[in-house]
């Protein structure tokens, strides 16, 4: 053994007995369909250093592997739809929609009841007049419409009522463009009785003929007033306005009447004699100076007027029927300006 070690150290083959070795291949389980190759016999002595050279063999025959039973296909899984944010669709039951609709209806009613609805005023607490009284316009009597304190003309003391009335008017002081009321008074057995101007006309005009509509007017008159108006319009003899003459007094007779249509007809029938009948009451100096034979038509603020000048508009017979506040008023005046002023008062009451 020591010789062998020395030989190995010097690079020589140690002396000894060569024992042949058999290298068995690794045992593997046979593959189905493949035959196990036969190990060829050893052709000679095996080298003690290596396994020796392997010999080439022909390719192994290939036998296809039999197919096993086919596996069932996995069931197709339906993927849920991809929902894009902002495009959600809600599929709710009808009960839910009915509940939402009910909430909206109740909310809308409460909003109307508490916010939009205007509560009606309590009639019991409110001191305002009843609807019937407030809907009906208040109708004033003529004494209230023209206002002011009246002066008295006592008819029973006069022997010539027309002439005395003319003198009485000229003695009065009346502010320019103002009305002054005159109460026509008759004393009977120490009792003063207030008359309307138609009662006074009857005392003077009872024998003047059938054209005077005194009976009809008295039966249709509901209220009346006699006024004196101080006007600023005065004409010279040549027809120009006299600006120095101010405060010329003119008489107006005003009555509230029932039958407007019949009153218009009766007044038109009275036109031929009305100037002569009322000359003293309307302060007409000379009825022969009439500017026209027939009465002419005029209009003021939509109100028709019939008139005749003697000879100019500051001395006339004007009459008109005025509709105002649901009432009809007959106006008889001694000048154009006095007629216009009376219409203004009636329309603006």
C-alpha cells in the first residue's frame, strides 16, 4: 500500500489488481407504449477510470399516447355589466314611486297652504264695512256735493218773485270761481218751509202755457239745489273778453232726476219759451239779443249741452243732463262758464 501511495504521488499508476465494475443504469419505470431498451453485453474489459464510449443506437420507435376521455367544458360565466359612474339606473318597485309621489303631493300642498296661500281676513274681527255696502258707491245729496253755508231767499216776502230774485242775487258777495248755495224759503203759519226751484217756477210760470214741463219735472225730481256762481269770463259789446270785469254772478239750477230720456224730450219741447220764462231767474238783460233762432249743440267733457247766447257766452240759457256716479242730473245755467263749472263738480264728486 505504501508503494501504491508513492506511485500515485509520482504520477504513476498504482500497482494492484483490476476489478471490473458493472455500472447499472438507473432504474426507471417503463413508459406506456415504449419498450425498455436492451442493455448490450459488455464488449471487453471496463476501464478503471471511466465508463467507456457509448455506442449509437437507432431512434426509438414512437407510439402515440392514447387520448383519454374528453374533459367537459367549463360553464360559460356571464360577466355582470360594467356600470359607468354617473349613469346609474335604478330599477325600483312601483310602491317606492308611489311613496315618492305621495311625499311630493303632501309637500306641495303644505308649501301652498303655509307660503303661497293668502289667508282671508276674518270678517268678525275686521271693522271694515260689509261687501254689499263697500261695492255700492255712496251717493251724496246735492247740498253735500256743492257744500258751503247757504243764504236764504224768502219767497213769501216777494210780490214779484222773478224781479226780486234778480235783485237779491246782485246784492250777494261770491268769491270768483266759487258756488254759493241759496235756500228758497216760504213761511207758512210761522213755519219756514224749504222749497225746490221747481216750486218757485210754478208760482211764476203757471199761466205761461203747456210747453213748460213743470209737472213732469216735479214728479221726477229726487233732489235739487240752487246756486250762484261767480265767473271770470265777461264779454264787451264787440265780443272781446273784458279782463277788467271780474266776479260776474250767474245762477245755476241743478236737480237729480229719474227719467233721463223723457227729461231730455221735455226740455227740448220747452226751448221756444224757456228764455222768456226764466229771464229774471237767469239774469238775462234782453232776450231780444239772441245770437241764434234755435238752440245749438255743445259738448264739455263728453257731456252734451244745448244753449242759446244773448248775445255772447257770458249771458245764455244752457241746459244739460249729466250722468255721474250712477245718477242723472239736470243742469240749467245762465252762462257757459257756470255750466262748465257745475259739470266739473258733478263729475268729480
